[in-house]
C-alpha cells in the first residue's frame, strides 16, 4: 500500500515545522526519514498517522485521500521509542489488546498472538508482565502488538533509541527482515545514520522542515547533493573543499589543496552545483584519499596532526597548508608530525551544493 505526500506543510504559529514536503512511498517499501532533532521528521510521521493535521497539503494512502481522516480509519500501526505497554497486563494481553478492541473472536485472537510472538521470538514470555522482561524483549512486545493485526502501513518513531548498542544492531536486522517478509509498507524515523543506512530501501534526509535529498542509502552516501547531507552522512563525514565557479567566464577556480588533480573534473559540472555567488564544494570521502610518500606525483603535501587507530582501519588527521581533513586508511606507519603525500583516488571526487 503506497503513501503519497503532496506539498504538506505544518505550522505552529509563525514557526514552520514541515515546509511543503512531497514524496511517494512505494507499496512494501522500507522508507526512512533521517535527520537531527527538530528537522520535522516526527511531525511528518504524525501527519501520515493522523495524529497531527497538516496546515496545507494532501496525504493519500493506497490512492485514498486520508488528509483529515482519523487514525483508526487509516489501517496503520505505530511503534515508538517508549514501548507504550500496559504494565498490569501480561505480554499476551498486551499483544492481544488491539484485536480485542476490534472485537476479533477469542480463538482467532489467540492464534494471531501466538503466531506473532513466535515470529518475534517472545513466545516464552507471553505469561510475564512487561516489568519482568528486558528492554529488548519489551521492544519486541511493542512491535508484536503493532503487527498482530496485519496493518497495511507500519510507522516507527525511533523505536530503538532506548536500547544499548549491541541490542540495537540485533533489532535492526530483526525488524528489517520481519517487515520485508510481511510486505508491509514501513515509514521509520531516526536520527541514527547507521539505522538508516542499514535498514532503508530509500532515505529522506531532512533539515529544517525540508526533505533535502531522497535516494537509496548508497546513492546518498556516494553522491550527497548538499553540504548538510555530505556532513551528516558518514563517520567520519565527507571532506569538503571550498571552490568557486565564475559564471561570466564559465570556469571553476582551482580547488585547494588538490588543484592539479581535480580542476578538470570540477570545471565540467560546477555550474549546476554553485550558488548565486558561485560558491560550491568538492567532496571526497575519507576512504577515497590515499597516503603516499611526500613528493609523489600529483600528491598534496600534508603534515600529520593526529592518528586514531581503530583496529581494522585508521583515521589520520592531516593539515595541508591550513586545509584540515581526514584520511581513512588501513594500518599505517604514519606518526604525528610526519609529512606525507595525499592523493584523491581517481573518479572519487564529488561536487556538493552549499546549504
């Protein structure tokens, strides 16, 4: 069941929380809205759910206009950061609750609860109270309660935020496998880029109420369109080198510190990325910079400021004539104070528009 969001605004007095967002979410897609706190992602989710009404715009689910319909008529289910479980009810009763509200027959309720609990690996906890199980198990119960009635759309608002890092990694895999197997259209809100990159079919990166880029995870990582996306996605983030395009002459100024190696690539495409003043960036992911001997052909000379060994990889912080950036490499012999050469891997520079 697809979702269409058309020119949707949400205003709170003079403040615009969501600024004319438009997006089509495909039937069965796992769609993630990613961004920092206050970017409008949860407000957008709440409007899809019917918990907030848009100030302007239209929302359709399965081709039907639901912009002003109550949540109960939208055939959706939600899971939140807070599990929202009833502490006085057993796990079984919590999962069963939405089926009782819909007056499903007792035998059918029991069958659905057991089947859903088996899928989520919580069947052995059905007789316990929420206070008697772990945080990860409570989150599974919350998901089971949302999924037990086979909703057409599943909305999740930061459901893993209360879990520790190891459990979050496990739950990421479980959630994606589960909703994919069920074929449920899913909209997932998070500020965590790892969750977004590992779970999404497509990501909408949000900033100040706008969807600044909507694309697959790898496309967003490889070709961020704006300065914000380049800096927000990736750890360490993309290195951004300021550049300038002369619109009168139709040429791009050299990009320091890699003027010789990048000028040709930059000149061909700069006009579509530069702002009104001609400013833009050349971006290079840290893993696409290569440390070579100082003086190597085409290499920029840089001094090593800091070396951060992480086991499998090493982050090397360098200074090249006042341009500070990060190189991600394998284990390296480079030490603080060394002078090294840095090259851009062929074809790995990207043009990036200012915010």
